[in-house]
C-alpha cells in the first residue's frame, strides 16, 4: 500500500512543486523563473542522478526533464521513476531537441507523459504543465479514495472477525450452563439419583424440555449467523418425515402444558424420504410448532404432508425464495393451527429477523426472540425449498404454514 | 467397564454429572478444574488414568494446551483423549484432530452418547 507523502496531504492547498532537470545553468534559471512567475514551487537539479535522488527524498508534483540529458538518458530517468512502486504518480514532461523527435514515441511508451521540443514556447509549456497537474490532482484524489476504501474494507473484515468471536462466546456462555442443567435434570429424570413420584417426574421432564428448547434457540442463533456468513454446512441425506415430525412433536410437547390444544401428526409412516439435514429439519419443524402454539390458545395443531411437482416458489415474495428444480418432486409439509390467523399484509414480514406478532392485537407479550421463523425460512431455502403461509382452508380459523423440501430421487432410499 | 478416567472441566455442575454417570457405569474418576491442574496431576500421579475427558475453553490452560502437554510427554503421549466442547467449528476440530483426539463431542452431550464414546475409547486401549 503506497503511503501518500506527508507534506502534500498535510498541506493540500500548497502550490504544486515542480522538479526541473537541466544541466545548462541558463536554461535552468529561465525555466525556474518562468514557473515561479506562475507561483509554482521549484527544485532545480543538473543531472539525471540528482533528479532520481531528489524524487525519492521528496517526491514532486511534476518533473520537467529538460536540457543536458540526451533523450535516451531522459527516458531512463523517466522509466526508473515510473517503475518505482513506492512512489505516487508523478507526471513527467520531457524536453527534446528537434533531432531527437523520432525518439519520442519510444519515450512515451517508456514513461514520460508528454513531450516538448525545443525551442520552448512559454505559453505551450505552461499549458502542458497545468494539464498534467490537473491529471496529477485527479490521480491523487483517486489514490486517497482507494486508500480510504482499503481502510474501510479492513475495518469490515476486523468487524466480521469480532462478530465471529462474539457469536462463539455467546454460544459457549449459554451452552456451558445449559449442558450442566440438562445433564443434571437427565440424571434425576432417569432415576439415577433415586425413584421419583409421578409429579416429580412430570416437572423434571418439563424442565428438561424447556432446557432443550433453550439449547435449540442457541443452535438457531448460531446457524442463522453461519447462514448469513455463508458458512453453514448441511449434512444432506434421505430423511424419513414421520420420525422427524415425531421427534419435533416430542421436543415441543412441554409448551402444550396448560393449553387446551391437541397436536396431530398425520404424516404417513411410509411417506417417501426428503433430502436434508435431519437435525436442522427437526428444529425447523419444532420452530413451526412452537410458533403455532404461541398464537393458538385452544383447538388443534395438525401436521400433514402432500407431494407436488413444484416447491411453492410462486408463494414467496419477489426476489426471495428458491425456484423449483425441473423434474424434481417436492414434499409440502403443512402445519395448520386454529389460532388467531395472520393478516395478509404481514404474511411476508413474519419470516424476517426479530419480527414478532401480537396475537389478536391484544398487546400480550409473546415469548421468543422472533428468530424461529427467520431461521426456518433460511434453513429451508438452503435445502432448496420454500416456506410460506396461507389462511387455513375453507374458512376455518387460523393459519396454514407450508414448507417444501425436495424428495429423494427414486432408488435413493433412507440410509440406515 | 472399569478403568480410571481423568475428567477436566471447569463447570462444577457438568463435572458432577459426568462423575456420577461414569462412576455408575463402573469407572473411577479423577477430576481437575482446568488444563494446568490436570497436567500437574498427571506429572505427580504414580498411576496414570486410562483416558482423558476434557472441556476445551477453560481458564489458565485450555483443552488444547492440555492435549499439547499430554502428547508432549512420553509417559502420557499414548493416552486417548475425548473432547467435550460447547464451541464447535472446522478449525477447532482440525486443531483437535492434529493431537489425535479420539472423539470431539459437542455440548450438551446426552448421557448415552457420553457413555458409548467413553466405552469405545476404553475398548480401543485394551
């Protein structure tokens, strides 16, 4: 990364500084006088070697390579300056004798930015100087803009690393205590510490399930982060849906306590397998069930499934969702509740991060960080499916959440 | 199964659960609250354990420091190590694998998984 010389960044309004190279003392005096008249600052040197030293010590804004240097030597000086990567852009005007004019095209290729041939005309010289100084100013502005972007880019990268650390620490700090809690409750629940009464068993089991829910929320948080960072890895295998749904139902069972709610799993045991990461899909279903419980006081929650040749892409919001793959069959898993329902105008919002509905607009607080449906949407889309919500069919109260997942191709049976 | 197991864990609740599970399964347990204490005990003990079961993130010396210490000492280099960690990631797993750990378990670890893994590690040494 090139550093801008301190003198010019610190005093951006100072007059441009021009290095004049000429071994003829009279010519050198004339040129510097001419430039001084125009309020340029100048530095005068008499040879190519001195010029190179001066440029490195204190890079000028422009170089006028004038007399005393044969054209080829001038080109050498120009080439060396242009190829020094630690120098900023410095425009070079090379002055040649008329006899050397044939060299100029080669010289332009080598690095001089412009040529003037003797005899010099003051007006033309100054016009060229102004033009090249404008170019220099534009280049410098571009350069500092580039440096600024580079800095911002590095800041963003540092921020990303910080976020990664933060997520790791949060995960560790939440999971650590939960691990002990789950282990201890499991120890009590399975009778390892002595027999339990029926009531003790019920409470411990509910406690266990709540811990499991908390643990799943931590896992959701971590996965959402990984999804957003594009670093989630899915273990895709053929997965039977019935046991998957059963597992989700067991996990969320504790949330049913105290509600007059029935949970029906109508997914057939012989339904063909889908392709996916079973651990993640259980959490997606558990999130959908938990969501249904939150907004349903009484009635039934029903899980069912059907096969369709498309993944419901047309139900998703513009620019979101995953298009269907041709020739694929999809399982559409439906979670239907008899709850308060979702107004059509917020259906696209509920899959956003931290969105939380108020049931019936009553203002009652709903538990949860609002990450569940966001997690579900991104996880399902990562599987090549979609998630959307409809009104419950045939005028029934409540909502119908639909999730599509690709079915395993024929012959892709479930692995043991 | 029988055998002596060193459990290194800074959370007393989870340490208590693991001790209870392993004891109930027939093992004897030595516990240490971090990697430094564990390495000190390994240096002093006349009878080495058959297995090391360790957390990763701990104060003073963490689980990877412990792995390095165990592998770096010819008396303990052969011991199987099981990691139980609340954090997981490809790079952490790679670093653990470089120490030849027997298994990398992610917390929370269900009792069944804990015991099956410990039994398998013990069987691998006999």
